[in-house]
C-alpha cells in the first residue's frame, strides 16, 4: 500500500506546484541568531581632568618692585621650572576660576546694573581700542592675504593710550603702568610678525590677572569679566583680525581647534555644562547657532569660524571641532578643554617661550634672563630678523619672526583674509566640497 504524502519527510515531499521534486534545505539551525549590535565603549582618557587650585593670597602692593615684563622661558629647563612654580598654579587657578564662574550662565543674564566700576573701566578701554582700529584703516594690499603693516600704527596708538587708560582704572604709579600695560599691548597681536593667536589671548587674561593682583578687580567680578569683558575683547579682536588680516600665530590650520582663539571654547563649555536641550551636536544646526550664538561663547565662536572659511562644513575646515561634537555631554567637553589648556598652552614650549614675567606674575627662581642670553624682547624684534626658539622636542633652532609660530619662516595666510577677499570679489556663498 502506497504511503501517504503526510508520512513523507519534508525533504522528500512533492512540489505542490507540480513538476519535479526539489530538495528543500533545513535552515533552522544554519541561520545565526540575530543579536543587537553593541557599540564599543570608548576608552577612558587616562589623563585626569585638571582640578582648580586655590587662588593664592594677593601680593602686598607696598612691597612690590615693579618691572617691565620679559620672556624668561628660554630653554626646556626654564619651562620645567615654570611648571613646578607657584606662578603656574596662579595662572591655572585664575583661568579655571573664571571658567567656573559662568557655569550654566548665558551672556544675556548679566545686567548693566551688576557691573562694578572697574569692570566698566575695562569695557571702556576696549571700546576705545575698537575706535582706534576703526580710525586706522588698512592700506590697499592688492588682494594680499597676509598681515597689513598699518596694524603697527594701530598698536602704536594703543600703546600711547596706556597711561590714560590705566589711570582711569586707578593705576597711577608709572612703574606699575609700564608693567601692567605690557600685557594689554601684547593682547592685540604681535607688532613684528603681524599675527595673533592663543598666546595673545592669554596675555589679555594675564592683564586681568594683574588688575586682580593689584586689588582693582575682585573675585565677585569674575563672572562679569568673562561674560562682558572677555566677550567684548573677542568682538574687538574679530574686528582687528578682519581689518588687518592678522596671520595665525602658531596655528596648525584645520587640524587645530581654532586659528586664533582657545578660551571661548573653555568658557563656552562651562556655560553649556548642564543645558537642557543644547547638545554638543547642536553646533551643526544653523538655527541653533543663529538663535543662541549671541548667548553662548562656544556657539558664537563656531559661528565666527564658519564665517571666516571659504568652504562650507566643520568637518572640512575644522575637523577637531567636528570630532569634539560627537561627545556625549558638555561635561566631557569641558574636561577636555581643561586638559587642552594645560597640555596645548601652558605645557607647550613653543607657546610659553613668548610668555612674559614681571613682579605681579613672577618668574621662578633660577629661570634665564633675556639680557644674559643676548635675545631681544618682543618689542625689540626686527622685521625679518632671526629669533632663537625651541621646538616641541626642546631643540634650539632659529626661525624668521614673520613666520609660522612653531615652524621656520613659513608664512601662513589669514583665513579671515581669504574670506574677506572672496566677499570683495562678490562671492556671496561658501564653496561646497564637490563630493560633500
């Protein structure tokens, strides 16, 4: 008796559609079990986030012997002395305290009525510096994207106003004015090289530190110094950079965080530390940048960086900023900015070899003297002359002062100049990368 089809194994069952029987493979145990993909956890950064040291007591002004600040980090040994000195902790404490003072605080939260008289005086000085820039227009350079030499005229005007400006703040001792004004003069850029970078930005912060050391500024002013004075300084420097086509000082171009500034990202990350809806990825959202850029320095600086580039897209012109935007929280970014301030500014010999020490920001005992080493001051450098510097490995070499900060005589055109020249030629829109 023939077997029914129900008794036949599945592989032998006839084809219901007719035709020759075909073997049907049993895939039950051959298909791998599908499991959700787990993202690999990022390796934790082994470098701890730098803590904020305690602000040391201010010096007794009556015992100070003021002196014109000068470079004292002339060798890797000098740099090591600085990193182990109380002055290193003083700088770290001041900058990090400034940053902590603006945690979760937008710029618009500060009212004019809150401003102390010294902070108002600082703002007035910056307003007048801007006026000096506007009344000193550059000469025509035929489309050159390198620094305009009229910038030196602007710096001369700034220097001439030093005594008047500091007297308005209550600094009347001639020697004190000479010391404190050196930091303000250097905060607008280098006269010889016609460049600007994070070292000059640091000089502005050191000018504020000197005023704090003299007792003119107080800890209660810190939030106001960041959200009003530093923000105003950024506005003035953007005008100066675009007016005189300042070249980047020691910039690493697209591989760096920014051609000119650093502190807006540190202070800005603090402002956004616990923000309820602005995330690190928000820097790619044009509407968010447009709506909140005036209130948060991080967003405002990203907007400015975008405006100074001739191509569109952070991933093309600022890949480091683009990479940082993938962080899960502003806490991670703020911690990273603290690490970067230590490693890329204070611990970078090519940056700190230009740092100046006086009586208010003293050098460590045993550090070299410029005169003894036969090296010129920042003000005495001659255009086209040679300056002995150190690279990141501590090797002494010579480069042209008009060149790129930690390179040898390679002039780097200003990205701002490129954007401005494009606008002059009628370019309305940024170029897109063809394969973007």
